[in-house]
């Protein structure tokens, strides 16, 4: 048995879970999420907990057992506490501004880059305009938006200029002058 898969997911107060055929809907104070779980996986609600079981011990079903439980746990945490991802902007003149549902970034290109935020994701920029905080209920969507933003100007190998995740450590290369 999967150690993660057999652990029940506790349902906190204020969270409503509905099961329809192969779909689970989780509704909480921060929002609502839904997901179609795999066909050979059985999901049930017992005693304020979500139980995930698999049909048999085939390799594919064993692999999906723990994944299904983790995704459901992420849904429950998302609708109760939410998720956030912080990006730091490093570089002279590099900055960001939030204008409604889009982020306008100045990243050293000849033009400002406009990034449209998807539904359910909000962004905030600090006072210095060098830190972007993304918040939302869907962990996968937050991670994807953060990765797309980082890809606009990923940190360069020599000076480290660009967008990076907060707390990300970069190993900078030594330039020609440091070779002596």
C-alpha cells in the first residue's frame, strides 16, 4: 500500500466536499475547486475525512493512488488557507506594476512586457516594485503562473539579473576577468 495514499484527508470545518461519479468538488471559505480523479480510484467521505482507495495492485493504479490523495489534500488546503508564491526581481531598472488583472514588467527589453493573470490568481507588488506575490486557491495554477513569469527573464548565469523565486539560490559563473 502507498503510505501517502492510505492516509485519510481530514476535512476542516467550513469545507464542503461533494462526490459525483469520478469528480470531486471541494468548497471552502477561499473558493471552490473541482477535479476528475482516475477511473480505477475510489474516493469516499467517512467521519469528516476523505478516504482514497485503489481497485487493484497494478503498477499504474499504485502510482495514481498517492497522487490522487495528494491532489485532494492540496485542494482542501487551497480552499481553506490558499497558496502563495513570491518572485523577486533583481536588476537595475527592473520592476513590476499591477494594473487590474495584468502585470506590467520592465525587464530590460526595449518595451514593457504585459502579463495577463488567469482567473482565480491575484498579484500584489511591494513598495519597491521588486517583489511579486501571487495568491490563489489552486496550487498547480499558482506554480504554472510563477513559472511563466520567471520564463520572461530567467536569472542570467553571470550577474543573476532577472526574475527568480524568493529564496532560490543561484550559483553564479565567474566571468573572464575572474579566470586569472
